[in-house]
């Protein structure tokens, strides 16, 4: 018990010691953090104080040669003195206060004051850097602007050499270009004078002016020959070629009024005159764009001319084909309409068949009207062949679609006629089959003709009569006619099967009975069976009689039965 108590006391004491050590370390670390932050802010403050403003101001003192520069110099000194003697002192006081709160370990106040010092340092730093930039604009201006002007002089010499080497390309512009080059040279002299007197505020304007003038001259030197060539030769030649081609095509009957060429040529001439006026004053802005636009327009006209030539050829060929197709279709539709009453009397047409024919006729009337309008346009020479070609294409497509609908109507009428012809042909075939049945039934002297034969014969005769009556009706209902023909054919074929089967079985039964009679003498059971078969035979039940005889023969000779069955299959 004593040991346990001792251990607990030791643990508690160790815990307290660890906590105390940890708290001391935490406080020391926290204080060090804020101390380091204060030192960092002091470094930033010292960096502002060491800004090389005074060094740059010292560079300006030897070049002060006018009142403006002296006034600027004094203002810069005052601004730097204010930063150094006023605003930096304020930051010093703020840092002293901050250090005091750190020593007091008032860390809550430290965070707020650090933020205020950082903001103030940032503002003062920005002011100092801005001041330094203003001063350096002057101290570095000579070197900077001389470097720029050296590059501009190099570019100017290149432009001047290009002009002098190809002076003949500039034609009427030579004098204006030379005057502009002289102006640029005078600007270079102005730059030297201003730099000599240290009037740096004027240097900026002179350098900008030089840059603008040389850039403009670069455009003049590089583009002027092309502009002059296009304005004086290329486009006028292209216009003359277009005008000549236009007149030749108009004389050949091409309707080209839609191109409005005469007006466009006149406007182009005016535009070229304006461009040449602008060239005289070295104003090339938009000139090359306008000239290229004109050139593209006249190049596109050659494409339009070729399109018209091809369209005319295609139009004339397609128009001829279309005219022939339209004449044939008109005649065909007229023939159908002329015979429509007769067709209606002959066949039981439904409303849809008549409606299709009427609709086709309406469409055909519109196509004929549009075709006549198109021919009127062609004769008036008011519509280009490219447009006429599109119209004839459209008319051809419409006529083709109409012919497809018309073909459906004609096919329906043709099917009715074909069905009638086929029905009459099948009637003859059915009647021939019926004659074969009658001839077949009388070809063999049957003891009895069964009742089912006469029933089927009557049905077949009635069906044939129905077909005949249906063909005599006006108008003919094709659907009903086809049904009558199918029924008659089926009944006659059924009668033919019955006739063939009856005659076949009667023949086989009689032959088998004659053969089986040889076995009656010695066997009473066979004789009895054959008597039964004879009774069935004379009653007209030939199938049953044959089956009984085959069973009887099988009792005596199985091979003979097999031979009779083979004979039955052959017939």
C-alpha cells in the first residue's frame, strides 16, 4: 500500500515538472516568434531607408540645365525628406511600441500592432519605389532613348536605301516620299538638340513621333509599289478583260444584266481615282484592302461567266429532254382521261384510284404552267442560265415524282385488265379440265358412279357459271372475279381428283378380283371375302373392295399383293 502511494506521488510530481517545462518552452518560443517578427519589420524599414534615391538624385545635379528640371529635382528631394524624416520615424515609433508589448508578453495586442506596422511599411515602400522610378526615368532616359533612336535610325537607313534603290517603282509618289524622309531626318536633329539641353519631357514626344513616322514610312515603302501596280495596271487590265468578255457573251445571248457590271466598273474607276489621290499624300490606309477586294470581285466574275456557259449547255440539253418527256406524259394522261369513263364502266374502280389520277392531272397542269413561265423568262433574256438550269432541274424532279404516282395508278388499271384477261384464260382451262373429267368418267364402264362425283360436278358447274356471269357484269369487280375463278378452279381440280381416283380404283379392283378368283375353289374363306368385295365393287365402293381383295390375296401370295400396290402407285 505504501509503495503504491509513493508511486502515485512520484507520477504527479513528474507530471507537474513536465507541464512547467513545457509551459516555459512555449512562452519562450512565442516570445522568440514575436521578437523575430519585430526584427524582420526593422529590416524592412531599414531597406526603405537605404533606397538609392539620393544616389540617383546626385546623378541629376550635373544635368540640371533648365528651370523645369530644377523644379522637379527640388520636389523629389522634398518627397524623399518627407519619407525619411517623417514616415520612417512614425514606423520607428510603432516598432518601439511593438517591442514594449512583446516584452510585456501582451501577445494579443502584438498581433494587431504587427498588422498596422506591415501596412504602413508597405505604403512607405510603395512611395519610395515610385519616387525612385520617377528619378530613374530621367537618369536613365538618355541611355534608354538613345538606344531606341539608334534602332530607329537603323530602320530609317534601310527604308531610305530601299527607296533609293527602287525609286522608279514609286512613280508619282517620289517627291512626297522624299519630303517625308527629310521630315524624319529633321526629327532626328530635334532629338539631339533636346537631349543636349536635357529637356527629357520633350524627348518622349520626339521619340514617339519618330517611331510613328518611320512605321508609316515602312508601310509606304513596302506597300506603295504593289498599290501603284494594282491601281495603274493589274486592275485596269482585269477590268478591260472582263468588259470585253461581258460584251462577247451578251452578243451571244447570255443574260448577264443581273451582274450589274457597267455600274460596278464605273464605281471601281472612281475608287481607283480616290486611292491614287490618297497615295499622293502617302495615305495607304485601306488602299490595299480595297484593291484586293476589287481584284477578287473581278476574278469571281470569270467564274460566273464560266458557270453561265456550262449552265446554258446543261440547260439546253435538259430542257430538250424534259420537253419530250412532258409531251409524252401529257399525251398519256390525256389518253387515260379520254378513256376514263369507259374504264369506269368496265371496271369497278375505287375512289383512291380516281383520286390519284385527278391529283396527277392537277400536278401536271402546274408543271406545264411553270414550264411555260420558264420559257418566257428565257425568251425575255431577263434570267441567267444558272437560275434557269436550277428551274429545269426542279421541274424534271417534279415530273419524275408525278410519273411515279401516275405509274401506280396505271399499274392498278393494268392489273385489273390483266386480271380480266387471266380470268378468261383460266375459265377456258377450267372448262377443259371439266371436259377431261367427263371424258375420263366415261372412258371406263363403271358399274356405279358415286353420288359425291355428281355433287362435285354440280358444284364445279355452278362455280364456272358464276365466273361467266361475273365476266359479263359491267363494271367488273376484279376482286370478286378473282375469288370466283379461284373457287371454280379448286372445285374442278377436286372433281378431277375424285374422277381419277374412282376410275383408278375401279380398274385395280376389277383386275385384282379377276386374279383372285383362281383361289376360290379350294378355300371357302377366300371365296367369302371375294363375294364381299364384289358386293362393295358393284355398289361403287371401289376403294373398300380393293382393300378387301388385297387382304385376301395376301393370305395366299404376299408378292402378288406387293406387285398390285406398285401398279396402283404407278397409275
